[in-house]
C-alpha cells in the first residue's frame, strides 16, 4: 500500500500553493496510512531519534495544558499536533527507502518555484497573474505580489521557508547528473526568488531570505559560484528595484519607523505623524508590542499550563499574539515553552559550531537545514502557531534532516 500512498508527498509542494486544505489533507492521509504501516511492518526504529523524543515531550506538555484548560476543545489542536511529528518520520522513511523519492520531490519543489517565479513576475509586470488574480495594493498605492495566493500574503513566506529545500534539491540533482549547468540554474533561481520575496513586501519573509542567503553565500562550497558575480548581480538587482520602485524602499524603512528607531516626521499640518506610526520605542511595532506584553500578562496569571491552545482569541487582545514564543508562553505555559526555547538555544549553538567547520556536501546540506530551523523559531512576528499550512512548511525540512543524519 505504501508504494501508492507515498506518492502523495510529490503533490505536496503544489498543494501548498492552493491554500491550507489540500496540503493538510495530504499530511493527514499520509500520517494515518503510515501509522497503520508502522504497526503492521513494525517500523518503530524510525521513531527512535532525538527529534521524536523531544517532540513527544512537547506533545505531552501541550496536551497537559489542554487538560487544565477551561475549554477542553483545545484537545482538538493539541492532540492533532501529533500529525506533524509523525509526518516528519514518514518523510524520513520515504527518503530512505524509495531511492528516487528525493529526486521526484526535488523536481516538484523546483517546478513549484519556477511556476511561482513566472506567475509572480507576470503579476507584477502586467497587473494580473496567469489566473487573472490582480496585483494587490496598499492604501498608500504600494503594490505587492501574491501570485496564486490571491489576496493572502503568503507567497513570501512560502518562498523563504522552502528555499533551503530548493537548494538541497539542486545539490542532489547535481550529484546525480554531474552537470555544472545546474549550479547556474540554482544561482539564477535564487536571485529571482530573492527579488520576488522583496516584491511581496512581507517583511518577515524578507528577513528570513536575507539571513539565509547571507549565510549560504558566506559558507557554501557548492553554490553561488563565482561568488563575486552572485553578489554583484544580487546587489545590482536590489539597487535597480529600489530606484524604480521607491515605495518598496519606504516599506522596508517602515520597520525602523514602527519600532521607533527612526522618526518618519510629521505631515504638512504639523500634527499627524507620516504613515500614522505611534511615537515611542516598541518591539517590532506598537501592535506587536502590545500583543507580546499582553501575552506576558496572561502567562503571569497562568504560568504552568497557560490558558489552552487557541484560547488567546477569547482574551480581547487579539486572535493570536503574532509571535510563536508569546503564543506558546501564554496558551501552553512554561513547560511547553521551555521545551521550545531550549531546542532553539541548542540549534543556535549548533549553527555557530557549523560556522567554524569546513564543509563537505552532507555538512553543507545539514547547515541549510539547521539555519531553517533557527529562523523558524526566531522570536520575530509570525502567524498562528497551530496553523496547519505553516507547520507543514516547518516540519518538511525535519524529514530531510533525519534522512541526512541517520547513523
């Protein structure tokens, strides 16, 4: 049976650009069938790794939070969270036991990126994408690209979080075919992805792709060669983009305005602040600042187990805190948070150690994956911690990491 249902994994990259329903359905089907096969084929050894042990500890604490919650419906989210850990093990099993799976999945990931690049730049240049979804506009007349996501700002998040797997896919294909043309293709697609993420104006996605590309540029022995050309082309593209699209540069500056690091000035009447920014020093922005400190207040009242998964929306502060660390602390309590925080610290230490190592291909791939984990757990503005679409993007690289680090 696994010979058939495992092929659903090859559809996942395309499903992710259709919205949350199809990718979540694929993950649930794969997990359910794989759990049956786990007991049928006695695949328990695949679960005997540090990742799954830590995941089970976290799963225990978040369900303990639900047990102490006033709303037992939170079990729907905490019990259901197990699918992401099992999905990572499933992907690990597929990559190990189906020889061509890493190439087929790599082809689909590259294909999705090519499709999104064509569609995204079509939308930016002509005002509509291939499905006639219109280029989105802020009130300030600044446009932003969304491609197949229509009016949802998810394109940048998808591109930035999937970029490590794109580069890994290229490396695996280069290893297989021994053709240097793929190096140029990888660099070219990375540059276009870099530009398109800026055109989405998603500031968190821009931060993630900037940091990731910077680390790979500094450490990679395989990609972005010759590096001086890659640096020159990328820098030139940014200069041209900001010169002909100054409102985009203003959007980038807005990070400094919203935090209070820079003051945008007053309007012509001398009373209203340009852009409506609050005056003061804030964490990311006045909105995010209030959400974070509101979460801390909730945590102080419920320090051990929080208020329960997805219960933040009942506090009148907001739907969720827009920060994973704040959400886990307030909704799931100190034990769940320490599991995540200590994992984050361990990954940072591991990343720093990797920076001072010489790389072979396996170590370089591991470096890409560790950076992606660190960036996923960095306490910057984020979506809902229990959002299935985001969790699939976070746990996809885990399956790769388990495969490349199998003893």
